[in-house]
C-alpha cells in the first residue's frame, strides 16, 4: 500500500542537497493515494523504493514499483509487448495526442516508428541546429536585460524551447498561432493531465473524468490550429530546408509502404510539440538551478563555454568541445527526469525480482527513485556531473531519462543537442545565483516541474 509523506520532511529539506521530493513513509488508502497523485505523483513513491529493487502492494488493484535494472530491461526491451502503456497513461494522453507514437501499441506503433525514424536521423537533427542557435541567442539577450535582477529561469527556458519546437515543426507558417498553442499546452498539462480518483479506482475509460471534460476546449484549440497549419502546407508545399512537418509528410514505413494521414500527422506533431519543448525546458531550468546551487560546477561549465564560444551562440559544430556541459545536462536529467514516473499494465504472467506478475497488474517504473537509488549511485541525492564523465561505467538500465529498448524516445538526440546549445550560450555570457528563501519545489503532474518556477539572480560575466 502506498505510504504518506513524512510529517516533517526534515531529511528531504537537508540544504546540503538540491531540492528533492519527500518520499512516502505512512500507509494511506485509495482516496488519499488519488489526492496525493493529483498534487504530486512522486509523493506516492515509498521511501523504500530508493533502497530495494522492487516494492509491491495493493490499492484496489495489485501494483509493483520496479527499480531493478535487470527487471527494467525485461519490461522495456525483452518483453515490451507484454507491458503496454497503462490505462491511466492512455486516459491522460489520448485526448490530446490520439493514438500517436507515444501512446500506440503493437503493429500500429511499429509502422509509425519506422515512418518517423528518418525525420530524426542525425543528419536531420544537425540540419535543424541553426534554429536552436537562434533561440539560444534570443534567450541570452532576454536574460541579459534582466541582469542585476531576479528572474524565473523556467519561464525563460519554456519560451526558448517553444521557439525551437515551433520553428522546426511549422517553420514560418502563418496558420500556426504560437501563443495560442502555447497557452493550450499549458492548460492541458496543468488541468487535463492530473490523475483522477476514478483512474486510481480502476474505472473503465468510458466513465467520464470531469476534470478532463472541463479542459477539453484547450485540446480542441490545439488540434484545430495544427490541422490548419497542415492543410496550409498541403497547398504551399515543402520548405527549401525541410522542417519536421515536411520530413514526416515525406516519411513512410519501408515494410508496409504506409504513410501518415492528416490526423496521424497532427497527433504526432502535437506529441513532438508538447514533449519536445516541455521536457527540454525543464532540463534546462533544473540545470541552471543546479549550477546556481554549485558555483564551482558553474564556473567550470562557464569556462568551457567561453573557451569554445568567446561570446557567440553555440552551434552543432561546437558540441564536441562542450563535454562537461553535456555532463551537466545528463546529471540534471538524473536528478530531475522530466518523465519521472512511468506506468504499464501487465498483459501476461511474468516474474520480476522473484515476484509473480499477473495479467492486469499495474507495473510502475519510478524513474525518479531509480535515479536516486542507493544501490546504484554513490551519494545519489548529490549533484555531481562527473558521474557522466568519459569512461565512467554504469548499468544501461540505471539511467532512463529517455526510456530504453525499442520505445526509447525518438527525439533524444534532438533534445540533448538543443539543451547543450542553449545552456552553453547562456553560461558563456551570464551568471546565475541562488536567491535565499526561494528554493524550488519539484512537483510532478505530467512532467517534473518546479512548482511556481525557479527564481535565480542573473548577472553578466
């Protein structure tokens, strides 16, 4: 049974460590679990989950939290078809992104993945880098105007990454209203994506979830705007330098010859827009917080950026010389993985860590706990980018910010390239310092966001 957060949370407020989520220590029932999940999904994780390979229980239905790398490899790679996305995941995501890559299962997923794969080939990711460089330059300019002040860096990284994803998806389309889509996405994540009490009780999908019904207008707006932009592209034709819409329109499954129709294009593009800007924005915001928390690490990263850039914005060609900044990004993804809690429903009988898995069991993968597991990481709550230095070995399934196996995030290289380009550009020009009394609060609804932002003092270097 899930257990409730500590009354004091004193251990979790240890100021020697960056901000962290208080894990659960007291038993609670179905309703309390549902209310906790609506507030912060990560507060459902038992404290035992960072010390044991697997934790099981029952809250209406049987559930298992898995932190063992071998068992995770079995779920995500060896028997991936036996562990489809959970009902709760589908209920949250399908209204916005349909049966697209992130949600689809089996053959329907496989043909979409094969059709979309060329769009994310390394040559195409690198070809889109100038958009990232331009966004990094604009972000640095905006923050430079805040020099000497305290600013919400999360709000800024959201702006920067949304500029990137909208430009690489619908470059220059008049029919794509960026501001309206941005607002619709924010409404969707803050309202529609909350876990419902009805989800926890296991009620079927046809039972309406009131919160999602009330927020349906934002989802309709998002789809309408994307449909308009796709229809316009059918008339105007591809861009001289293909953007993501062009690449997906040209893509097809080499095995079946199938290509995406307009609705499938829309749903997949919205998947990339929602995930592509939200997750990278969070990674950058948490990275800036961690560097402010550790000034010595920030100085080291800034020196690397200055040696490579000398005042200009970073490009894809600079990436080989920005290795420590890449390590900072990876350590940020370890401590604050945007997709911090994954959930599957077992289809077949199995055994994980010596425990029976029955069809219908909920199998959860709390990536947040995996990345802070005491058996897998030294001093796991500490910020240490050198964990990711060249030559340092770790189990492949101990670090899963992008998942693993055949369903690993298709945009992982895109996101890492973008994050390094923007972070290096900012560190070359600006310094970020903590503000006493303004400690961020990690809170997961759909993604691991800083509740009420990340406020840092900005100064020029």
